[in-house]
C-alpha cells in the first residue's frame, strides 16, 4: 500500500510506504530514520469510521494517550476536528504546559494528522481489514524544526513506546464497548 500525504497548504510530502500484508503479529513497529518516521500498527476491533470519530474528537485524546502527557483539550478546541482546525491541549511532561495543534491531514474515515509548533506531525492511518481496522500511528519528525535534536534526545524510541501504549489503549477502549 502506498500513501501520498498532503498537508493543509496542499504541499506534497514525501510518499511513505507501509506494508502490512502478511503481518505475523498483531502489532508491528519501525523507525524509518531516512524518512524520519516512527510508526506502530495494530489491529483494532472496530470500524475505521468508529476509530476516526474518536480521533477527530480532541476530548478523547487523553482517554487513549499512552504517553501520559495529554491531559485535556483547551475549552476553545472544536468538538470535531477538520482540515485546518486548530486545537489546544493541556499537557504535562514534568511541568504542565499547553500546545496548539493544526490539522494538516484529513481524509474522512481514513487519515488524520496534526502538526504543532515544533513542526513534527502526529498522524493516524486507518485501513479496513478482516477483523477490524489496521491502525497505524506515526510520529513524523522530518518536518520538525529540529529533527536532529529529537533523534539525539531519543524521541524515536520514547515515542514508539508511547504509540504502542496509545494503540493498546485504543484497542481496549473498543473492546470494552462490545
């Protein structure tokens, strides 16, 4: 499968290929250092539409967050995200802080991604498959203002672990709804 990603300004981002056919485990991950993308994929027992609705609701981000840093959306955040929407989040990593994100990728039921002031993008790609949806979460730091600093600080591995926990939380959220 090949994804061509388009940001809000309609600039083409480098195509990123992700192969999930023949996957032997329910969760796969990788750190593509050349394209500066960390991703984890997991099969979730829910439809792409159900998962997308959750991801498009900033109030649900803290429910599934595996990093422990997402607290809650700011009161000005929209109830449902859309392309170019901005939404603020209260965060905590040691000390509390706030971050503003802009939705730069939005394909209803298939893909959503947002960029914050650091320039990197958090994205979710949803693919319907037997048994549910293959959910891929990506931390794409090639557009970051300081990708080298992120690499040296070990954010690739740290974010991979947080993404794994997030996808586990997402799967549990939908499993508990059955």
